[in-house]
């Protein structure tokens, strides 16, 4: 006897397939009622998976991002087990990706300001915060800008401001930060991932 | 993949399944003695050592399962003994069909029904021979088929284990079983690493398969692979393919703390079968617990 795959599938379905559970004398009503209840209470959620690449560093680890189909919101981010680089693993930053989404209840969504010497945080809007930050940076930079050093050599630098980069910004944001910092003449530029 | 367990653990696995999914207790309890007996028989039966020289690893790599390269069920296999042993377990779990099972057992015992005929007929291209055989012997075709499917699982699982041990590691990138060629009945996504393993309920084999591809139609989709899950019970999921309209019940990110039996897990998630079939999807394979009507 030679069983081909097609033949074996036929065999398998012939001996096992098509046997309804009800034909075995089993009562499926409790199971059906539970499934119906889940459906009625809208507890069965539809989601889709999208593969993407981690934006943090040049390693390029693969991620699988799950999104609720109804709300369009991200419900999970995990390492892509099928990705040749990370095979499902993620570093601490990558593993914390999900906390950057709006699912994280502790994530700040408003500008908080604490005045010099103050002890309380005040809620402010961006229209207030952005010009103020720009003004303070510009004033500090202008006040401390050095065109030449002690030897009279051209340096065009500002030693009064340092930029300490975040590990929660991606490559493109890092590039913008770097260009902005150099345009201001900053020389103390560092990144959390390096220290 | 964590599907191995000591035979004594099967009771604990069933007890946990009942605790976690009490709404499916009738079905779990019905299959519990059968699965326990099957696992016991897999360990106990003696089969002729398979001639693995017949298996070409290059063919396997190309997607030709072992079942297409050698016979997996032989006439000299202890099918009669396995059938009679399982018949007792079926009667214990499913008393409503005891009478029919007794009748089939008597025919097997008296030599009037040779279980091998059930497997030989469809392989020879006689698809309706099962019905004919059952009619001739005046036994319920569905009950006889059910018992024979349980018998085939025992023989195939044992043979699959021996073949896998003899073959060693090999490449397999298909959505159907490398041993018997059947499609999976359930998938497991590991808690650590997130790898997806497919499980064949026909022979008990597990194999790894990519998460972005439908095992049935091999549609690869990096952006729209859909799944359903139960709110607050994210382990209970079912991946669906909108091209072939098939679903695959999936244990999502299941931990390794407790031993697991994938068939019991599949039976425990039978409400997912109900939900998916109500939504118009079909299972990738019809096994003894997912044909609902």
C-alpha cells in the first residue's frame, strides 16, 4: 500500500473528519452558550498583525505590532520570532516599546512646568512652553557663545548648554537633535545609550 | 515547544483544562479517558521499526511529507489491540454511544472487522469503502470512523516519534505536517521568543512555522494577518486567513510553568471553534472535536 499525501488526507478525513460532536452524544449547548455570551458582550476582539523594524538603533530588530481593528489602537508590540536579526528577542528599550503608546496610563500627555524654586507642577500648553524654551535656549546660547578660544582660533561654540539625548527617540529624531545641537555650537552632546 | 509529559501528568493537565474552561467541561470530560488511554498506548505498543532509508531528506525539504514516501500504517500493526483498548475508553467518556462501540468491538474481536481495512480502502482510492464496510457489517459509520481515527492517532504518533528520532533535524517550511501531511489543528506561540509551533492532531507532531504566513494557503502577509482573541484572556486566540477563509485556534504566549497536551488545549478552546465557525471560517483540518454540526 502506498499512501500519497492526497491519499493520506483522504484516509485521514475518511476515518476522522466529518464526525460531528453531536453524533457522539455530546451536548454542546454550554459551549455554544458561552461563545454566544462572549460575542454578545463584545468580548471577542479582532486584531491585525503588522511587522516592522525597531527604530532605535542600527541593529534593525524586527517587531510584530498588533492593532485592534475596531479602535485602530496598538494593543501589543513584541519581537518578531521570524526576523533573522533578533529572532524574537528585544533589548530593554525595544521591549519597552509598548509603554510609549497611549496604552501606557502613566505617559505624560500635557506639558508640566515647575517654576525655578517651585515645588508644584503646573499644567501649561504647548503655545506657552515652546516659545519659552526657545527663548531660554537662545538667550543662554547668545550670552555664552564663544567665537574664538583663548588662542584666538575660530571655534563658534557654546559650552553653557549640553544635550543629553534620550534612548526613547529614534534614529531620525537623533539626527535632528544632533544637527540642532551643532547649529547652536554645542560641544557637550551625549546619548543615554552610550553611557 | 512543551508537549512532553510524564503519563501520570495527563490527569493534572485535564484537571487544569477543566478549571480554566469549565464551560467546555462536557467535551473535555468526554475526551479525557480517550486521550489518557491514547498516550498510554503510544508508550506501550510495539511496532515494526520503520525503514527510514526510504525517506529522502531532499524530498522533505521540498515539502513532500513522510506519508508520501513510506507506509505509515502496516497490516501487522497491533490495530486490533489498540482498537479494543480504545473502545473501552470511548465507552467511559461517551456512554451514549456505548452500544455502537460494543457492536464494533465484538466484530473486531470476532475477526469480522479488520481495522486495517479502514485504512487500506481510502488509500487505495476507495473513498466510499468506509461507508460500504460499515453498512455491510451493520455498524454506525460515524462511530466506526471515530474509533478508527483514534486508533490511527496512536499508531501514527508512535511511528512519527520513531521516524523523527531516526531522521534527526531536517528543514520543513510547510504548513502541513512533515509526517502525515495533515494540516494543523492548533498552534502555540511561545511565551519566550514568540515562535509559532503548529500541532498535528492526526499524528501528534509539532513543527515550527512562520507567523506571517497562512499554513493552509501559504498567503504571506506582513501587514494584515488577522486574528481574534478573547478580551482579558489573550491566550485564547484564533488566526484567520481572509484568502482561504480558514482559521487556526492558537494558544498565544502560553507559559512553560505547567506541562501541556496540545490536543487537550485544542479541546479546551472549542468555544473558539464555535466563534470562528459562526463567523464563517472553517478549520484547517477536520478533527474529531471541531466538526460542530
